[in-house]
C-alpha cells in the first residue's frame, strides 16, 4: 500500500534513515545508506547505484569586486569536507574584468588533501566568444596533487571591460575534515563575480559502485 509521512517541520524531517552497512547481495528495490552515500538498486544486472546528493552555492546578484586574493563566492562560501570523503566539485564562474591584468585562481584547503585531480578551462584573454569557440581558449590539468594552498598558473592579461568565463572540475580525496576556499586574485584593477556563477559539491562513494563484467 501507499505510505504517507507527516509533513516535515523545522525540527523533524519526513524520513530519517540511520547509517548502516551495505547489504551483501542487494535485490531490485533495495535502498541502502552507509553514512557516506545513499544507494538504490533498480536491477541486479547493473547492481547497486548511488544517489548523488549535492551542496549548491549560486550568486543571485553580482558579487563584490575582487583585487587582492578573496573568496569568489563571498565570505561565507567555504566548502565543508569530511574526513575520508571523496568529492566531485564543479565550479562555474562568470565575471567582468575592469582593467587589463592577469587572474590567479586558488583552491585553498585547511589541510593537504590525500589527492586532487583538476581540469579547468577559461575563455580567451579577449573574453567570452560565441560558438564554436576559439583555439585561444585556455585550459589545463592538475594530476594527483597534494597541495593545501594550490594556485593555478596566472592567465594572460585579460581584456578590459569585457565578460570572462572559468569552469573548473575537482575530484578530491580528503584526509581529514577541512574547509575549502575558491579564491581569485587580480594583478591590476578588479574583477566582478557575475550573477549566475555557481558551484556544486557532490560526495561520491569511496569505492566503485555497481556490478561490472570482465
């Protein structure tokens, strides 16, 4: 039959599932929660799959201008990461550059991660371009890094008074509970974070999830 829960309140959730261990042999329709991720098994051929749960931060108005190093998404935008967690972090930054100069993007963790891989791309120094893009767009990769305060290489001198774009994806294994900052530094003048910039943080299972064939 149908199960209807009472309405949630400011003190009580609709449903609370205590953390346990994963069932050894899941069957279709199983729901599991191991304290790190929630899982559903839709069919035994594919096996158990995890349910992505994301924290999300979005600028609903333009942010404060940035010159010296500062949090791109504001003073209270640090990302809280748990000990032993494995995360996928997506960052989308749209910003106005006011004066020709470089930008340095920094990922500042309160303790060194076990490992972090990063891929990033940026609009060309002349600003955002229409499809299909251009060969002068900037991109880079960081592999198996263990730096607590990681500064990416500086961009070229960005064109004055045009909009720019940066996207970064981070896969991070955390060795201890930490707080992560997404920061930017402008060499001359300022940048203004634009409305619609956002980041999304998803904790992933520590181990592979599913049934796989040889």
